[in-house]
C-alpha cells in the first residue's frame, strides 16, 4: 500500500489499470487497496481510478518503511560513519531514515535524545548508554512528541550531533515538513546542536512541504543518494554544506 500511495503522490491521478500495471499486481487487488486507503482518507477515489488525498495528508509512519528503503539504508550507513568515536550525544528526529541511522550505529556508548517514541524505544532495546525522550503532544501520524514541552526539553540539553529527517529540502524553501508544530520542535533540537546532519533520500530534494524547519545555511552536512540532481547538490555545496552522496544499485535508480 505504501508503494501505491507513493506512486499517486508522485504522478497524481491514475486509472486503476495503470496502477495495477505499474505495481505489477491484479486489478482486483488494486481496487481493494484503493477502497481501503480511501476509507482512511489517504487517497481520493474517483471513477475508474485514484489520486492523492486532496487534504495533503502525510503518509503515516507505519506505511513509510518500504519507500526508498535501499537508499535509506545506504544513507544511514554513511551517516553512522560521521559520528565521532567515544561518548557522544546524538539528537534524532522521527522518521524512517533516522530510524535506519540508529540501527546502523552498532555501538552502545551514546546518549540518544529524541522526541520520537518509536526511536526512543528502539534505542533502549539496543542497550544505548542513555536514552532521553522529550515529552510533548503525540502526533499519531509520525509518533513524535511535539509542542512547547518538547521544545523546553531541547533547550536544557546539549546535543553533539543532530540527525534530522525532513519531508522536503530545497534552495527556496529550506528544510520543510508537513506539520508546523513538528517543524518548530525539530528546529529547537537543531538550535541546541553543535552539528546538524540532514539524512534525506533524493526523492525529497527540490520538494517544499507546508512547514519550514530551518534554512539550508543551518546545516553542516547533507547525506543523500545518487538519484539526486547534480546541479542541486552543487548549489547546496555552494552554501557551505558538506555533501555526501551514496551510490545506489542500478535497479534502485
């Protein structure tokens, strides 16, 4: 279902026959999935087809895991190599890419600071030295705790490296996400960090979503994949951002 939603978000309204062909499944399966997702308000069902939700809803975190997974894992592996040895405090925003970074660290001497319930629990299960979960109001779609309480938590900690996931990165819009309160909370984490790393797959470069989290000038490092346009990466480097590009397998491009 995540692939279906991603396809509609990228290409807009499509006939059911095209969806079945693109996703290599049967028309009956597509009709059933479209009906199920329409009931949840995640897409718009039309006569003979489907389109992205008119409300502009973000894809729930439980459905994001399969999207661009190869890129996310390679990006995460690269980000893990950029964390200094020894004890270090890492801030992690919510998201599937930042969750992959946590899994790629393969060490237990870190302090993990996050406003994501799922990332905090996974860090604890890994046996990380210390795990701090900022309190706040729960966003069901992202499983992140946001708002003034979370922002106050970040104001009282010192983060060595913030690893930030975003829904869009562009020269004009900066770093953006779908929710204004979440953007403000994540921005508070970035402000308390000595270094900010943006971990983002190439599908989000050039994208601008609702709420601005910060400017590209506030970023120290950006890690993305080889699907990114070279002109965009050159322009980001020109702002003083250190850019790392991981190579995707040919079949993932």
